[in-house]
C-alpha cells in the first residue's frame, strides 16, 4: 500500500526543518568565530580591551551622578562672598588681581596666548591667585574623580550695568568659559573641537607637535543678563558639553584629556569668579547655581 500523502508531507517538512536548522547553526558558528577573532585582535592592540570588558564598561558612560553644587570660598579672602546657602556668587573686587585677561584682547589674535595665561593657573601655594576664585563643590567634594560618571551644572548669569570692566567666568577642568563668549584653555585644539572632532593628540603649535600653549576661541555670543549656562561634564569620556541659553549645545570631545588630565591625572576641579579689578565703582554681576 502506498504511503499516505499526509505522512509524506510531514516527512518532507521534518527534512526541511532539519536543513534550515543546520544552516542556522552554520551561520551562528561563523559569527562566533568572527567575534573570537575580533576579540583576540582587540587584546593585541595597545590600549584596547576585549569586547566583553568593553560591554561591561559601556554601562558607566551614561550614568548621571545625582547631587548638588555649591560655591565655596577661601576663608582667608573675606571679600569673596556667597550667600548663606552657597548658591549665589556675588561680584567682588579682585584685591589680588587676576591680571590682564586674554579674553579682553581677542581682537589682537585668536591663536596663541601662551605668554598671557590667566593668573588663576597659579595654585602652587596658599597665596596663589587661584585662591581668589570661588570653588564649585559637588556634594561637598572639591574634586571629581576621573571615570566617576556624568555631572550636570547650570549657572545663571546676571548683570545690571553694562560696565566693560566686569568679568565673570566658569572654569572646569582647567578650561575657562568667559562672559565675553570666549573659551580659553591650554592644549585645546579649537579647530577640531568646534568641528565636532575628537582630538587624540595635542595640536600643532609654533611648528612643533606636542607643545601645549594657551589658546582662545569664540564659542558663543557675549553673556547677557538672565542667560543660563549649562554644562555636562563627562568624566568617563573626558568631554564637556556647553550650552548658552537656548542656543545649540557645543560638545568638546575628549578636551579634558589635554586641558586637565596632563596636570591632574586623577581628578578635575571647577571654579568661578565674577566682579572687577580695583577701581571699578559699581559691581553688580553675580552667578547663581540653579537646579
């Protein structure tokens, strides 16, 4: 008696399924072999980690650290004042002057300012000019450890008069954002940074690669009364995102690797100042940390 058609169809289906399963297994084996080769190549290349470790590390790059910021001043300098809650930095006279600031001379040149580095870089002793600045502390900690997460900071800028002698700035990881709309840093490759590139080495300077000099570049319009200045500090990626008000945000990829990490390989700090040098009669500028 000839086999029933239904039985033959079932037999054909089973054979077809077996063939498909074998094909799937072949593809999976091929993918697994390729991943293995890639992982072994990653182990052989300097500075790279196996894929498994990269997958584990990727989860930390998007973690935003929760907490609060405050201004903290050096008690030695009573003229640097904040409100009782530590959220408002009140404009003051720079009794220990910050010096001739490069941002005031931006019309002369937009390239190297190595001979005009701001005096706040001096923190070699207790009387260094950096101590005239207010420090921005997060959860009462003055230092943000590298690879510790992403921090967000918003500061509101207020100024009533239009006195050209008043200055304000926020300094994050040795990179200064000035109220004139200019940013200043040592070792910053502005051409690449402002074109959304991720620099991996120091820029050319005076014909020699690897020589870090102070560079200044316009990154926004001048701050005006009521502007909110927003920062995202990514200690995992050494990156700072800056936004003035509702203007498009600017991402400075890997900038901290050059502006901060060379001198401070384990942490970064943030500072701020606002006011004017001695002789200015009216100072009404202030910076306020907002939620």
